């Protein structure tokens, strides 16, 4: 197979297979590194292993989007964060899902990106968490008053604004 065929194979097959794993689990660094090693070797040599002399471009440049001079091969670490952010979004917006009560493993970077990207409008307060959602002047109470948050018992940390402000 020529290089163009291997690029296509890596972009659409060897990158898609790990995504099914990344949807459900928080992948460890060694897993992503091992998959990247296989994708890297197949891209440059068409085999399981590759020597440094076969690599024409650094792997970081290969993973850039086509618009930025890369080959459009997904960065699996960033993709796993994006998939985990999707889980967080679905858990927040669709409480009727069968898995909504389960603890989904999420990387700290994905949690931080989600917290930055999502701003809550209180409305009736049933969908906005009192301590952890950014509903008070664009900030969450967890960050405004961290010492108070540490004193809150675990069972009250998932309380909604409506439940916390019951009867004003």
C-alpha cells in the first residue's frame, strides 16, 4: 500500500477502533502511547514497528488538522477528553438516560474544559447544581468559597439550586 493509502487507513480505521474504547473508559497514558506507536509505525513503514529513519515528519505535526499543515490524524488524548466532555454534557442535560446515575470516569482536564465551557442559567433551578455549576455571576460557589465547600457533607454536594434555596 502506498503512503496515501496508509494515511487514509490510519485516519479512518486505526483511529476509529480505539475511539470505541475511549467512549466508555478513561484511557491511561500507556494505552494511548501503545496505540499511537502502532499507528505511527503503520503510517511510515506499513509494519508493526518503525525505525527513526523512516519517520518523515514528527508525530505532533502529523496529528494537526489538514488546515494547519498536518495529515488530519486524530490526537487520541484530546479525542478522549472530547468524548468524556460529551458524557458530562449528556449527564447534565438528559437525566432520563439509563446510565445517568452511574459514575462515569472522566479525566481532570476534561472536567476543567467542561466547567469552563458551560455556563448555567438558573431558570427554575431544577437543572442547575448549587455548588458546582457556574450560575452565580459566571462562577461556581465551589470556587468562590472553597473553604465553605470543603465543609459541605458529600450528600449535599449534588443539590440543585431549587432544592438548596427551598422557601427562599
